[in-house]
């Protein structure tokens, strides 16, 4: 079972999620989205799976720094472009296990998804 956690290492929620996985002795790969930006295809697939409103963190500093025009014109194409330019715009963490995708961290959801 391959599990990958996507996020940034200094995010408190990402730290909680990683600690949760470590506490449950679950092997996973960590992908720092700042150091290794996500490919266009991955972002497009994720948007199709979970939608813009789930993947884009509208409470983030990155969102607040966008121009009003960028916020108003937000469709999937623009969302992908913004996520590539500003990886911290992504709600974190994202857990990917095969085709399953969980956005954000809620221990109960992760327990269920991981069969704990």
C-alpha cells in the first residue's frame, strides 16, 4: 500500500497528520509541494476528484494575497495555474492512497480511510 502525504513541512496541520501516521506505524512518502511542484496533470486530476472548493484553501495567506480579479475568475484552468504558482494555496495535507484522495486532516477520516 503506497501512501503519499503532500504538503509543506512547517504547516501545523501537516505536522499533526504526519505524527498521526508515525504514531500508527504507517509507512508513507512525504512530498513537499514547495520543493517539488505538482505536475499539471496531477492537479487537474485532483480538481476533478475533489473540486476547487475542497482543494483551494480560501482561508490561507496565499488566497488573501491574490488579486480580486484572480479570485473572481477562478475556474479549473485558473485554479491549476494558481496552484502551480502558489503551492501553499492548496489545502493541506493531501493524503493519496492509490486512487483515494483525502484533503485536510481529520483523524477519524484518516482512520477510516486507512482501515485503523
